[in-house]
């Protein structure tokens, strides 16, 4: 599976009144692991920021004045995301802006959804954590993702943080593998555990003879207290 974690920064909150995209950041995941490929570009919006928008990103029109126009980067951007699943936090916002940019570039470009499927992590988080704050910062705090270096909004940084939060939010027991191997040194059964998205080695958890004996004693005590001495697990 190829996924692109995507974020944008804009001159304001609403594309319908003429606001434009000023930054795009993308991180590629292959089979839920970072591939090392990213797409990052600043864009000259050819218009001023709305009050407050500039403070959020730290970007200025002076800084963006020599950057490419969206029309100049559109083919490279579409080639990067083509055929992937786009993972976006509050997808309606970013997709609305990007669809508007595609429309301004020409009818032949169509819409973002024509080229990639779209997964909204905000909708996913609201379903998983109802009644709680589900901003990117809130998800990072909840899921143990270090966002201490996020002083300003930046498209590539936010895409990288969202990638970590998404992988943490969607890893689960359905993707934890157990095997019946034994540790050669002690011949003790070993369980292997790998949360999805973890590219590191599998931690190996050995069950000691003392643990096995304690478990057996506990089960025997429970069985003694059972009605008529009947228990289901030995069956």
C-alpha cells in the first residue's frame, strides 16, 4: 500500500474568497513505513495573507515572492501523489484548497479525488475519541508523539507529525504477530510483538518458569472456588 501524508498552509481559512495555497508538505509511506521520500514546496500566492494567517505559519509575502507559482509545480505534485491514498487531517480544508488550485490551473487537471483516495484522520479521531479534542497537537499529546519542536505551523513538519500520529492511532492487536518459537538458550516460549508501522526489531518477551508456575497456581485457585468445581478452560 502506498500512502501520502499531506498537509498544506494557506493565506487564510477560505478558498472561496480568494485565499491560496502557500506551502505543500507530503511524506510517503510504503506498507505503513516511511520510504524516505517527501515532497515539499513553497508557493507564491500572488496575494496578501489574511490577518492572523501569517502569524500561524511565520511565512511572509516577501519570503514567498521568488517562489514558484502553483502552476509551475502542479505536474511534479500530481506525479508524487498519483494513485496513492492521501492521509489528511481535516481533509475537507486541504482538499478544498487544492481542488481550487487545480481548477485555476485548468479544467484538464480535474480534482484531487480523481487521482487518489482520501482518508480524513480528523473524522477517524472523532470516531475513536468522541467528545475529546482531536487537533493535531491534541493527538500528538494523546499518542505520545513528540511535537515540542512545533512552534509554528509548517506543511512538511505537520505531515511528519501526522504520519507518526496516524500510525500510532491505527496500530492494533489485529496487527500484532505471535509465534510459537522458543528461545534457544532457555527453551522458554517466546512471543514476538510488532505494532504496525514499527520498522525496528521485534521485542522478544520470554515467559519464565516462575511465571508459568504462578499462572498454574492462580488457575487452580480459581477452579477450586468454581461452582461444582467445573471450569471451561481445560476443555
